[in-house]
C-alpha cells in the first residue's frame, strides 16, 4: 500500500516553493537594479531643478546685492524656501556679508536612513551674483542647502510601488506554477506510485499512465517499471531453479566429502557440530547423525586433554577471522589408539552466522618417512657414523659447554693417504669396505664421549671433548690419541682378503682460543691437514696462527682475482641437464677462471676467496649478465629452444644481497627475456641461514617467472623440517650419493627416499654427477627422470654446444 506523503514533501509544493524563492530573488535583483538606475536619474533631475531655481532667483538677488537692498534680499530667500526640499537660502554681498538668510527645519522621516546610505542628508549649491556691466566689482553669492531626503521622496514612493507590484506578481505566478505542477506532475506521479505499490510478483497488474502522458517521461517511467517487474519475476523464477540446483549440488558435495579420507567437521560459534563426514564418524566408531549437535568435547570425553589445543585454535579463528594450521596434533580413538594429524581450521559462513571448518589429515605414515629420512640425513649411510650435520651440532654444543666449564676441546681432521688408488684399482666396493673398517677402527681408538664423523669420501673428523683446561696438558692429551691413530694406520689393514697399506694425514685445532666460528675451526683443521700432506703425509700438524704461507697464498690469489675481473679472464661453461633418453631441457652455467699461467682453474679453488674478499658480488653480476646475453645470442642463431633454461648458481652473499632480485628484474626488462629462461640454484647452507627470509626471497624470484632449485641436497642439513617450508621447484641430489650408487649399498635407499619425498612435495628431481649407465638405471628405478653429469656431456663453452648437439638438440 502506498504511504501518505506530507504536504511539505509533495513535488508540487517543493517546486512552487522553489519558484517563489527564485522569483523573489529575481524580482529583488531586478527591482534593486531599477532603483539604482532611477536613483541616478533622480539625482540628475534634482541638480537640474536646483539649477533652474537658482537661474530664476538670480536677477532679483543681483539687484539686492547691487543696491544692498536687504529687504529685497529677504524676499528672495523667503521665496526660495517655498520649495519643500530647500532647507536654507543665503545671499551674501561682494564682501561676503550676509544680506539675507532663511532657514527651514525638517522632521525625521522613515527614509532618512536610506538617504544616508546613498548620499549625504544635505547638499549645498551656490551661484555668483555678478551685475552686468560692472566687472570691476567683486560679485556676491547665493547659497542653497537642499534636504536630499525630501528631494528623493518622489523617488522612494515610486520605488516602493514598483517593489510591491513585483512581489504581488511573483506570488501570483508561484500560485499558478503550484497548480500547474500539481496537475501535470505530482498527481500523475502519485497515481503511478500507488499503482507500483499494488503490483504483486506473478500477478497481471501492470503500471499505466493517462494517454496524454504516454510519450512523456511518465510514460517512459511506467514502461521502465513494467520492464523491471518482468525482470524481477524472471529472477525469482531463476532463483527457484538455482536453489534447486544448489540443493542438488550440496547433496553431491556432501556425498563427495564422505568419500575423502580426511576428518572433516563444521562447528558453530558455540562449538556445536553442524555436519561431519564418514571418516570422522568412523574414527569415533559412530554415525554422522549421532555427531550432529554435539560439541567436540562431548564426543572426545575419553581424552579431554587432546582437544584443549583444538578448542583454542577454533576460538582464535573465530576472533581473528584467519585460517590457522597446526602441523601436528594427536587425537585418541575410543579404542585408545593415538593418531597424529595435521589440521587446518578456517572460517565458514553458515546462514550469516560465524562457523568454523576443520580438516584433519592423518600424517602418521609421513612422520615415519620423515623420521627415517632425518635419521639418514644425520648419519653416514655407509659407516653409520655421524655426518657433517650431526657433527656440527655436537661441535656447537662443545663450544657452548666450553664457556661454562672452561675445558678445552680439539678437532682432528683426517684424510686417508692414497685412498683414491684403492678405488681405482679394486673398485668402489672394496673402497667402501675399507671405509667401514676405518670407521670401526677410529671408534675403538677414542674415548666414549668423543665423536667420530665422516664428512664424505675418505675424510673423517674427530671431536675430542673435555680436555684439560691447561693448553699444554690439552696438547699432550691430544697428541697421545693422534700418535695412536697414526701408528695404527701405518700398519697394514687386512680387509676382505686384501692387505691395504694406507696412512692418514691429520690436521689438529684446539679451541676455543679466540671467538672462532664452526666454519673457522673446520677451515683451520682442513688447512692443518693439507699442511700435513704437504709435509709428506702420515703425520699430524697442529694449526697455528703463524701459517703465513697459506695466508700469503690466499692474498696472492685475491690479487689475481681482482686482475681476472678487470681483464675478463672468467668464462662460463655450460653442462646440459637431460632426460634419461638424452633430451636436453636446460643447461647449468658453471664459471671457470682462465688463468694466464695456470690455465683453466675450477671454482672450488677460488669461490671461497671471492666471498671472503667481497669480489663475489661483481663476479656474480658478471655471470648473470653473461647468461642473459648468451641466451640472446642463441636466440639470434636459432639454437635456443623455448622450453630450455639456464641454471645459475647463487652464493649466500649474493642471495642475501638487497638488490639481488632487483638486478634480475632489471635484466629481464632490459633484454625482454622471459623469467622461465632461468633457474636460480641455491645450496642448503644458503636456505638454512634464515628460513623465513629465504622463503620470502624465493617467492620474490618466482614472481619474476624464474624457477628455484636446491643444489647438493643430501650432504648438509637435509631435513623435511625446512624443505617443506621452502617454495622451491627443483631438488638436485648431490653427486656423492650418485657416485657411490649401486644395488649393494645404502645410497640407493637414500636416493629412493629423497625422490619419494620430493614427489610428495611436488618437486622435480635432478641426479647430479652421473658417470655410468648403471648409475642412471639405478636412479631411474628409484624414480628419477632427470640427470646431469659426465655420462652425457662435460661442461663446455657456448661455441662448442651447437655442433656438439646437432640439429635435434639430443645427446
């Protein structure tokens, strides 16, 4: 039903009111202009009238002045005051003596304030009284003072009549407009509104207007309203069909949810269950119907402590309106079986009410795999000794303990002498047996609280803890153990019917003597070990700060590297990355140093010096620029394929440098190349330094379209605890696992576990360092599809790639 509209809100009244205001303002403006023009004319008329009066009064006034006839002068001035607007008349002789003066007073009037606004209340006029023929005499003066309020009285009367008549005209016009607006606009609109309010969706009533308004705006409005009503009816019909489809879709969705293995339930703000799936009902050995309307505490009352954390997370989601995830949470079934779940809780709108949706995934099997991998990652699979990761952890613990108890510790860095000869002559299998024998031998020669670890290849390291606080006593205790090891290794070793004659070179570092880091201590021990080899092998060398030869050599190398950068002695070799069949899908860019005297120098000899000297940044920038330009050259020659990429190794310093991503973006912009043409390779050391920053930095790189690979996986911190947090695309298994890969050792299990883990994380896996067909076959059986190594091709300069591959880009 149409509501009543107040009189003041009706359009006709509003339009009439607006017309009155507008007409009044226009009338006031026009009247004011007219009065202004009339006022100017009236002033001129007054001046003319006074001039005529003075002309008429001059002759008698001249005679009075000439004869000094005061009586005549009085008659003249009295006659002048007959004019009702003259306030004073004065006649003076040639000596300015008053012959006669007449004054008339005026009372105040209603228009006096208005006169003061336009002009002064009195105005003075004067004329000279000079007799004809007597030019030698000074003339007299006749002065008239005029009351301007009286002089302007006719003007005021006329203006008032004009203003009142205009006001009456405007009000009459407004009344006519009101009548016109009401019958022409307001009344038809009101009738149309009442028709609109009576319309029912689905009914036959339509809006109509009188014939006279069919082609006017009212007719258009009625047609538009009828069209709107038709669309609303169609929308209502469509909505009915949509609701039916939604109901059917909801039923399908619920059926689908019941098929997934995850536990799913929705809860309202008070924690009551809105719906669940069959997996949850099965876990609690009940039905979904029984669970609806109950709280989680009701169905899990047998182990209340399990759900405290769940309830806190649910409330957090309700309050913060943000999805939360919990990697591990344990729930106990009615039978007492404990299961570990990874859960996710998100907001859910249910009939405009806040609710939460919980999804729990069983990760028991995943945890078993992770535990197995972490065990493999912390121990050497061949010897069972701790690997670098575990050794570094114990070394860090020893350094912290030293600060508390003041006792010294020692690192023994061991390298077997001539071990390579055994691998080359008897094969890796016999070499592995010797390494296992050496591991057991070393364990038997140290104390129970010491740590023996294998770093890789034939390198071992021993951590001696809790040595005496006195430095000399600590050195003696260390020397006793070292001498025992060296003397035992001088003796022949009978392993699997082979008699091996090997020795051992040992580098020793006692710590802490200063604020060394783990990296520094290992480097010192390594330097001392190489000094032992240089001294003739089968001996031990204690690291001393005065080993100036190594430092001088490093300084010399640093100076040469400065010169190499200046003279562009660096070059880039490219090694293909291929599928098992040999199809090329990318290249790894490997920097080399073409030394003027030494020839080709590999990066393991100069990268660390580049990093320590600060040269790593300009050299890295040069490498990036070179790779970009190389792709442009290959594109121009027709060699480059759209699906290929170049993998560029990134040092930790470069990766954490502020402008690194900006440098990549600028190169892409300047060259016009796609980000997919490049893959950025980082090591585990780079990633583990700062997981949060590394993840963010990798995401920045990927926004450029580039992929990111984790290089040398398996030799460092290999662990799901950080790998799952890094948004990488490619995982490269370290060459040490591939080098020793066979069906008879544990490396196959490691490679198989790494590839399985990578597939779970949806990562592409590349096996590095493949050299034999056997390695490729074993790695393929483990699940690997991509390879890189000497079996396919050695790294080579760009000019050698095109003729090497031929036209089909196939090795």
